[in-house]
C-alpha cells in the first residue's frame, strides 16, 4: 500500500513547516507522518486558513514550542509563536466553545513521564497572538453542551489512582474560561475504559464514564448538569459488573445506553469458572428516582461470549424472555430457549474443523479460526438471527 499523496497546498505547508522547524526539535505529535500532524482551520474568523503546529525538544528537556501560520496569497506565513504547556503534545483540536465564529485551540500535553496526570490547555488566537484561557489537569475530556444554553462546555475528568477522581466543567465567554462546577467521584479506579458524551434521553445530554474498578470489577457513571451543577445520577454500588462493559448507542436511536451484566434465568446457583452472562442495556429515565440501571428503560439484551468472539443480540420481542437451557456447556454447545415455555430460539455449537463438513448442510457459520468453527442453527427466524448474531 502507498501512503496518500499530498496535494499542492499541503505540500507547500509541509515545506514551510520543515524550513521553520527550530534546531534540536521535531514536529509533534510523534507517530504521525506528513500532513496528518498538521490541522488547518480558520481560527480567527477572517476567512483564511490557519495551522497550529507544535515542536518538541529531541532532548526532552524543555516544553514544546507552538506556532500559528496563516495562508496568505498561496503561501504560509508565521503569525505567532508561543510556548506550549508540556513536553509532549498528546492531542490537538479546534472547537468554537462560545459560538462566536472563532475556534479555540484545545491542546493536551504530557508534562512528565513520571506523572500520570496530563495538562489540557485552551488557547484563543486573535489573529496576531495566542492567549491562554485555561490550563487544567485531565485524564480525559469532552466538549458538549451539557446545560442547554447552546454553548459548548469543556468538561475534564482528572483522576489519580487510589487518590482522587474529579470532574470539572468550564465555559468560555468574553475571552475568559470560568469554572461552572466540579464534582468529586469515588476513588479506587484503575482506569477509564471509555468516556463519551451525547444524548442520554430524547431531550438531554450527559457524559458516561465506563471505569475499571478494583481487581476485575467495572461500572458506569452518568453525569448530568442541572442548574449549572454537575450531578451523578447512578449509584456505583448498585451497578457493579464483574467484567468491563462499554456503553454506547446500541440500537441506533442517537441516545446512549449503559450495560448491566446478569446471570441467565436458571443459572443463579450454578458454579462455573466462566459462567454464562447476559448483557442488558438501559437508557436513563429522569422520572426514575432510583440510581439502579435495572429500574431504567430496558432497550436491548444480548448474550456476550466470555472470550469476546461473538455477540448474540436478542430480537426486541424476545428481550427479557430468553435463557440458556441447562443442557448448555460453555465453549461447546449453547441452547437458547424461551423462559415461559422452553421453546427453542437458537443453538450455537463449537465445532472442530474436522467435523465441520458433516454439519455444514444443517448449520450456518458464525465465525472460524485455525482450530474450530462456531456455528448456529435456528427454527425461530433465520433472517432475524443473521441480523442479530455477529
């Protein structure tokens, strides 16, 4: 495969940057070759493209050096130079936080290899110089209108293992960044597996944090904003999972759902090294006063293979109505039946490659590897099963 070819304007920009690279520095971020290291956008609203670049010291002994260039008459001119706020650039994006037609610069930095806390800087480019609006510690951050005022809030999530876990929401107005609120969450996290924001009801946005906790546990946190105050609406103790679960829009309705593991009906007292697990996804409902996901709107149910090889999404008219038959044996044979009358829904079989040709006429292949085929069969509705098994 050949790398993508640069267009003439991109080649011109890259040539200018190469010529301007200070001695003993290199373009950031590392690992990105060519123009992918450089983003262009009209930052100051004058109709001309700007580019922000950072250079790090090859010795790793100084902070990054920033530079803003503007496209003027088919060439690129340096408009401003400034010092970055860390030794390595981790992320860079442009967002119009206050909806004034001008884009702020959001740059994430690593300040030290010994510190797991990073620094997020927000800069405003005036057309002549770069002003620093905010400097905040962060592990993750999201940009979202949480309070419904049609401005984008910047929310940082900063945690230090076994010490603290803080969520802070900022808003940029009139050339300044102001803290709207901060929320302290439970300590003891190993890491955040997933951080996302978006609609969490048809009318409200929020932030979902999927966290790894203690040795094997995990849980999701849902943060909303009410009257410019951050609120955690889920109870951690009620929503612990013994495996990591990633939240997301599982039914393509543009609303985020959170997952909760459960033991299939009839298996509650069976002791296995790898017990079967069903995964239920819920949407948050404001009218529910409980902090337990099980009391929320039940959206989708699926069987999750313990080794992550496949997922069986139960059709909507079967969610909450299916279990595994007691004849099922993990990694050998799975028989899904209706709870009410034991009617067969689907079978999944783990077949050695040497036996697959004999079974092929009656079974459909779900996946294969070097040793075996995972196959399925159903008398319920084969077309629906094809859509829901993957």
